[in-house]
């Protein structure tokens, strides 16, 4: 059986590979602790589960949903954006439910890119920013996120010809994998750039609800002019421990959302209405205390991990957002993959090699804080013991 040319152009999805390696080590009897994938270990908050239970017992939720989404879900998202980000949204034209951010991000490529077009993709970045354009027959163009620029792309370094051929730009703050938050003034520069080159900005807002030390992440749409040039994909996966539920929204520029909707009506049949009703509970003020307590849990884990890494000589900056620690590979290893392979073989701890997020991630590794405390402590102790071995 031969996969399509399109599929052959993209490497296997990195986390699928990682899962295979973990399974092999476990089958060989190792007690593997995975700090790899960013999948919250805590259950979905009870108020969201209860809303789902109630909704699922209502037969009218069992039918095909509309791709436009339920009016109450769209109104709840409007209220959330006003309350949380001070962004006004028209729920009839500026909010569309998505079956997870991954669906929206992938499908936007099909909706906007033709062969020969470019999509500007943060490097390192979420793999769908590159896989999506390839599968759409277009080309991703990487924008390196360097620590000396605060992990934001240098827009001035994008060649004129490239900018002119670019139709989409993917950004994500708070950022996976670097944990960076957006520096003041950057989103304003993005709006100016996107206007000049007629690029649709897609801000992937997967982590805004996870932040520490008093920091509150903004929406891209709060930037003056952002709605003229962009949309934001807001996912409920990470902030509300809902990765398995597949619940997100695309919000912002109405004309762009209309095109996305047109594509979606040909591809999927919308988001299960019971999940939309669970989403209403998630974005209501009633869930704020749950979000705050998750942030406190991640802050504590972040501090434990950063202290431990510093203790073994790794120079790490504690992130102000996301569930990730992004740290430089210790000296003596030729690549991030070699270091992570060594840690998996010798300590049975899974780290993500930075290079799987793009070439600019080489020399770094990522730790996800979504592992129960006692396992995280054990992993950190194993890393310490490994570093002390001659
Ligand atoms: C930056 C980023 N965007 C999107 C996603 C996927 O979100 P969803 O579960 O809503 O598809 C992830 C998941 O890891 C992510 O890190």
C-alpha cells in the first residue's frame, strides 16, 4: 500500500514516534516516566463533567450539530472574550466551534493555501504549522524563534519575495515549546506586517489560561487592528484539562471565518452539541477557581523542575506561561535527540528533543509538567542521579 505523495512529504508525527519508543521500553520491563506529551494529568473539573452528563442525557444533543455552532456556546465564548481579554466578538459572525485547535489549524491550510503559496510558521512550533501547509500542497516557511529575540520571529528578516507569497502566518503565545510569553509591542508589529503583505494571521491561543507569577496572557485580538488581519484559535484542551473532548473555537475576522466554515461544511459535521454545552460551563466564571488551582499546581511543579535542572548545571528560565520547561541540552551531547535518547535509555525518563519542533529547536529539550507530582519528583531525581554518574 502506498501513501499519497502529499503524505510522503511529511515526516511521521513526532509524538506518534515517541509513543512507539515508550511502548518498546515498557514492554522491555522499564518503569518509564514520560515528561513528553503536554496532556494534563488532572481530570476535567467536575462542573464541566456534570454539564456534559446533563447535556448528553438530552436527546436533542444526539443529532447532527450545525457547523455554525449552538447559539448559547457562541454567546458564552463572546462573554468569555469580553470578560477575560476585553475583546468584543459578534457571536453570529466572529465565533465558530472547532473540533479541537488541531482541526482548525489544519483545515485553515486547506481553506487558504494553493500550490505555490507559503505559510509562515514559527520554528520551533506546533508540528501542524508545517505539516498542514505541506498536506495542502503549499510550503511552510520557517521563522526562527531565538532566545535573544525573546522567542519571537524577526519579521524584518523575512524576505520581501517570501512575504509576498505568504498567505498565512502561525504564531502562538504563551508558546509551545519555549514557554515564552509575548513581548510588549510584538503583536502590534505583526498587525502592521500582515496588513502590508495581506497575510492572514492565525494566533494559536492554546495556553492563555495557564500562567504564573501574576502574568495574564493577552488575546492577539486585543491588539488594535488584529481583527482586520487575523483570527485566533482558542482551545479548551489545556486550560480546562479537556484534551480528549476536542473542544475549541476559531474567533476573529468574519470573512476568514466564513471561508473556514465553507471548507468545514465539506469536511466534518460540527462539534457534538453536548461538548459545546460542556464548553459553556468551562468558559463561565464558575470555572475560574479551577483554572487558578491548576495554575498553582503547575507553578509548584515548574519550580521543582527548574530548581532540579539548575542543580545539575542546566541554565533554565522559569516560564511565565504554558505547561512546558524549555531548557538547553547539557554539554557533551551532539544533538537534542542524542541527549533524550540517553536519558530514556539510562534513566527511563522521556523528554522531548527540541529538534522535533523544528530546526531552531536543536540544542534544546522540553519537559511537560503534566505528570503527577510523585512521578515528576522521581523523574527529577533520576535526572540528578544520571548527571552524577561518571
Ligand atoms: C500550540 C498548540 N496548539 C494546538 C494544540 C492542540 O490543541 P487541541 O487539543 O485543541 O487540538 C496543542 C497541543 O499540544 C498545542 O501545543
